[in-house]
C-alpha cells in the first residue's frame, strides 16, 4: 500500500475507527509502543544510561560470566535511537561509548579475534559519519582522538585504519 492509498484510507475512517486502529497497533507492535512512549515521555537521558549499562554488561558482566562482546547490542540501541529521533549528541555519545568500553575490555584482556577489531573499526567509521553529518565532530574531537590513541597504544592490528578514517572525514 502506498502512502497516498494509506492517507486516502485513513481519511475515510471516523475518529473512533482511527482510535481503535491506533490502539490495536499500540497493543500489537512493540515499535509503536516505543514510539508513543518516547513521544509523550521523552526520557532521553534515562534511555542513554540504560543503553550504556547494557553495552558495558556485554564486556564486563556483573555476574562474572564470560563476556559476549556483541556489537549488535549497541547497534540495536543506536538504530532505535535514530528511529525515535533522540538528540544527535546523545546518539553520538553512545556510539563512542561502545568503542571506549570495548577498548577498556581489550586493555584488561587482549581480544585475539580479527572480527572484533574489524567490528570496532566499522563502529568508529559509523560514528565519524554520524558526527560529521550532525556537525558534532568538533565537540567530540578529543574523544575521537583518544579512541585512535588507545587503538595505537593497545597495538590493534588496524590502528592505522582508525587514523586514516579520522583524516578522511577531515575531523
């Protein structure tokens, strides 16, 4: 169904019928519930803190179990934040936090999986693109440079690529 057809269909409904449909969507779809909860009660700071806590649990689990180190956990939060329209500075903060926590975990115990380093470079590149797109690069320049420095200090196999990507965006 095209947007035009949807608009035509919605305009043919009475107010009560529209209320019933929106209510059903709210009950059935988690995304709709999240959207309305965010629109009417945008607790962005709380959402960011919750995301940071869950990201840190991926690398430093409180129960002492083996860390999973899944990049997908952070990516899911970031995708949801962008969809909801969370303040770009907060989204960028979570992007960089994800990399910083991964680097802290690597400093504690070296990770010997090439996929980890490739994944972190992808995250860094996405953060650079996002900060550049939202004109946040000057505000976050110090954190971005610290990520590059830590990658070099920890002798990451792709440390030079971090610096190259940084320079590519002219940050």
